[in-house]
């Protein structure tokens, strides 16, 4: 007699058709993801589960339950604290990773910034991990080295491959599945160090409210989800930017207006040294510098700075001009 696999009910919940299927509740999602992380799921079950979620679109309660399972198994040291959690999973195709300069600017002014992400899952894109060497930085290999870097310079980057390897493996399935899976969304929502403030980006506007509600369910005090350039948390200076906030439990949505009137052409080639030259002040890049200031202004608001857009942009310009270049020269 054939005995049903313990994971089969979770596939069935998602796949019983238009009238019979439903989303997982938070507890079901926690158990299902726990089984995946513990290696108790067959490859064909994992593929079916992920793609059924992809077609349905993940629910905030599912994302919260998935995150619960990750936190139960891959908890970092409780003593490790940061001011801002910054997720970076999309990569960039036609623009530089200008948001990295924002993170480094904040770190040079005393903020502790934890950035996490994954690289290599989408051909033709550059990832922030690829750019760290330009600034004398290396990706952390574990929580110990991440803590060392935070104490040394206020910034560290840790790949999902190192703090939750099973999720890193699933992300790399994109080339096999042909589609991103809900794990791409999950990783953005993890905030593993339980920072009071977190930021993430989306490419498709419809995903913004989902991220917003998931962050609220997970208890993040201040979270910002933005439709950023290329799906990263980076404001485009030449386009209005939709922002979804969690502010002390309150869900708020607003528009961040463009900060320049002209439209910029996308670049045909991304030369890594350009990013370093802008940081050092030895090179100029009108789009990049405008992206840095606009993104920095939004992040300052996330971190608690008061004021309207004009005041925040002025403060961002001041911090940028006063950045401690030698910290990442």
C-alpha cells in the first residue's frame, strides 16, 4: 500500500483547481518551508510547490510563515545589531548599483548597514557583490566575519548562500524553471538581524503591497518597499517612484516625485570603475549622482529624518558631500 508523502498535502492545498485551491495559512507555510529547509521534500514536489505559488502569487501570510521557518533554523547571534537591513537580490542590467554608494555614505557617517543578496541567477546582470572589491570590501562568509566588518567600517554584505544555503540553492533554480520563484520575494523579507528599519525593491508594482503587508506581519517597525530601478531599492531620479511604507505598524503608500526633469538614456556598457570614480569624486555621472541623492533622501526618511522632499534632498546632498571617502577608498 502506497503511503502519502508528508509534504503532499501542502502541494494539494495549492493545486486543487480554481474552486478547491487556496493559499496556505501562516502556520501551514511555516511547516511547509521547514520541511523544504530540512531536506524532507522530493525535487519534483519542490518544483510543483514553487511554481503553483508562482502562478497563484504568494500571499503575505505565506511569506510570513516561510520567514518564520527560516528564522527558527538560521538565527544569527542575538548580539549582532544594525540600523538598516538592505536586501539586494535583483541585480542591475542597464544601470550601475548606485544604491551601494548610498549604503557606504551612510556607513561613513556612523550607521550600521547590513546588506544581503544573491548573485548569478540571471544572466547579463551585475550584482552588488561583484562591485565590493572596488571599495576594498569582501563579502562576509559567516556571521562572525559580518560582525567584524560592521565593527570595522559600518557596512557588510552577506550572501544568502552563507546564512541560509537552502534558499540560495533554490534561487539558482531560476535558470532551470525559467521563472523566479517566491523564494526571491521571501529572501527580501527576511531581515535576519531584526533591524528596526529595512528596505527592499520590486520590479513589478503589484508586488509592493504584498511586501508591505508581509513586513508588517513580521513585525518590522519601519520598512520601505519601492519600485526601484531594475527591481532594486534605488530611486530613479527621472521617474516618479511608488513607495509602500510600514511606519510603526501603520501601512502608508505615497509617490516620491522625480527629482530631475530630463530623461536619461540607459547605458550600453557598465564599467565598474565608474562607480568608484563617483565615490572618490574623481569622476562625474549626472544620472548616478542624482540617483544617489534621491535614494539617500528616501532612506533618511526611513531612518527617521523629518521633512518634506526638498528638505530631505538637501540633507542627503549635505551627507553626500560630507561622506568620509577614505573609509572605502
